[in-house]
């Protein structure tokens, strides 16, 4: 027995033992040549000298700790086995295990996100992620102090988990995780946990939601603001890169689950299919878009390595079951008014692990899932959008009408952050780099999300700062589980922020034609810093029908009261305003 297997067998029990037994393929994996993932993917083998690994990990973090608007992208991928390392995760960095189960990769140390660089304030600790590994901290605790676009997925943490670093933090996402200790949310304003198992939870501020989570606190909204649903009606977990027992590189695509509770891997390897990496085009930022589209047209899948891809014609997906997977938050920058991705009305497409950037020429729609006349039934094989993030402004001037338009029926969203930037690269501005690419007339976008398809379900939806409706939902039988929205900071006046005769644009708009819709766990916040006298009439606008329902709704006027949200839903509910900054409603109607 080699030393890696012996250490794992001695240190793990239960399902961990079963996972450890599969580690015999770690050595075999090295028999196949490592694919060319480019210079910004660091693959860590358990036989590498620990000091060498730690030095490289530290160097990546040193580059990325403060790099809020950098073009650099990194992925740190751990081969199956046991690793003694401390991984501090900075901006635009993905840390992932390459096993079939989380226990195949064991980190004897920490994998953590801190906010030291911002004096403990994790409000902008965005764009990073950890997935598919087991963490064994010697002190029995780890920290993941993050805000949006920082997924914690498929992790087995053998200890407690803190979600803050002393200062404020603003929302996060955890899914398919096992936390052996207590999760302490601290200053987290809101948090969404899905299909996990935890041994305890402490803390709450505005909006904490749990779906399909064993060990979650019972619903007690609004005091404390916990909302717990026992199961998840439909979900497909995010695909992940791994090495097989035969040492082959592949991407595992989990199967759809219905009425799911707990992790997908609690009983061992979950259902799904493993696709050989040879069936993927491994793209690099300098790969011509025409070559990528030619491969997609032939039925190839697509793996995008870390970097910035300048898109002057959209990636076109026309084959069912196509997988598009990004490493290290690979970023598509739409140029010359082009869309970034266009998907035909086909079943089972997966788009995961990408950041989509708007460019300076206005794009009508950045990502379109199905054409607007989509009619097919995809209930047996839904499309999945997972860890899909959008940015308008901040890093560059950005202009679009709509970031994401979902026209296909039965699509699933799982962690979407759709952001019109409220701030830019301040350090670049201070150095004389000019404007920071934000502002009411500089980086513009009407709405973040439009849903036209029927039976669309979204888990963990974050949409912020758009200039009209944040979300427009036209499809029937839509479902949203957790919604976080800050309204735009920068409307210059009430006159500039009117939806016809109505004061302001609702944060969540369900079309008058819809007969059935449900959304649970909604937090909507006003911070009208340019003109604090602005009023939004209703945070949510929807048809007054028995089939249209909302639960666990929160509105807040931030700071000392920067603006007013007059009502929660359809003119109902008290105003969130200076002096009465927070309002809640358990159910509507």
C-alpha cells in the first residue's frame, strides 16, 4: 500500500473510507499525459514537495488577493490523494479536487477566503470558488468570508465554518456540501444553502434560506429570518473535471434529481455520466471563436481554460447535451455588440463556471437560452446554468439591454449573479487611470434577467443595480428559491427613475399574463446614493391571482436610509425608509 492510501485509510472513516479506497487510481492518472490547460492552471500532485506547492499557491494568492478587476484568472486543481497545504483563495481563483467524490482529495490544512486586505470587510470578496474536495483543518475550523459569485460546492469540511471576517459580508451560496461542525454566519446579510448536510447553524441578519438541507434551522421568518424547505423539487448539480480510475481525464455530468434532500454523494458516487475529455475542445483565450464554433457544430463539448475570451460572434450551441465548462472563471467579453452565447431550443445543455462581461458597444442580449419562439418540452432533460455570472461595467465600459434571456422551457438556474457594477477599479482611478467605468450614462443596462420559458426554476438568484426592472418573468409556473437584489445606486433623480407613471421599476416583475408563479426568500434593498429622496413604489409587482405566491420577503433602506421602498408587493406592506429601514412580509397573498 502506498503512503498516500495508508494515510487516508488511517484518517478517514464511514463514506470517507469508501472514497479512500478509490484513490488507487491517483498514480494511474499520472500515466495519461496532462492536457494542455494553459499556464494559469496549477495541477497539484500528492507527491510534489509540500514546500513547492505552498510557494506556488502563495504566489497565486499574492497576485490575486486585491485584484478586484484584474484580467488574470487561475485554477488550482488537486489530484486525488492527500495534500498538506494552506490555500488562501483570492479573486478570480478556482480551487477544485479532481476526484470522483469529495473524499478522493483531502486537504490537511485550510481552504479559505479572508478579508484581511479590506480590514475584515468582505462586501466585495467576489469571483472565487471551492469545489469537490475534503478539508481537514488541524484547528477544526475554516473561513469562507465572501459575498456574491463565490460558490462553496461539493465540499466536505471536517470542522466548523465561519462565513464572515468581522466586517460586513453580503450574501453567498453553498450547495452539495457536508459540514461536520457548525456554520456561523456572523455578519452575513443573506445566505443561500442548498442540498447539503450541516451539524448546526448560528447567526442571521436579513435573509437566510435553506432548501433540502439536513440539519438546517426550522423556518422562523422573520425573527430570526430563517426559511427552510425540506426538499428541492428539481436540480442538476454542476459538472466537474475529474480523473477516472483508469487515469483518464473526464468531465462528470450529474443526473437530474427530484425532491432531493442532502448531498448528491451521501451514498457514494451519484448517478450521471462521465464524458471523456477527448470529446471536449480545450480552448485557450487565443483560440479563434470560429474554431470553437466549428467544434460545437460537430458536437464537441467545450472546456474554457482561464483567461479573457474576446467575443465578436457568439458561441453557438445547437446540439443537445452539450457541456460548456469554464475553469478559473474563464471570461467571455462581448465586443462590437455581439452576444456571448446563443443556445438553440435543445435539451440538456449545461453552461457552468463562466463570467460574461458586457463590452462598450451595446449588446441586445448577452446570453440567450433558446430562441424566443421556443416550444419544446425539456422536462426530462433540462438545461442547466450553474455558477454563471454577468458583469456590466466596473472593469471596462459595458452596455447591454439584457444580460440573460431564458426562452427554453424547464431550464434550471443554480447560482446566478447578474451585476451592473456599482463600483469600479478605484485603485486604477487613483493612479490616474481615468474613470472607473460606472455611472448612469456610462455603463448602461435595462434589465438583468428575462424569463420567457415555462417551468423555469432558479436556485440562488442575485440581480443588482439595473436601470429598469431587475427581473422580468413572463413564463408560466416559474419558481425562484432565494433572491437577492440591490436596486441601482445611481439614478440621478426620481424623474429619471420612473416606470411610466409609477415611481421606480420593481426589482421582481411577474407579467400580468402569468397565472402561476412562486418565489420564496426575497431580499430587496434600496441604496439611492445619488438622490436619497427617490421612492420605489413596490419591490415586487405581480398579478393578483391565487396561483401567484411569494413568501419570506424583506425590504431594506440601507445605511441611514438611502431612499425608500414604499411597499413590499403590489402596494401592500409598510415602507422601508429612513427611520424604519427594514420591513418584512411572511406571505403574499
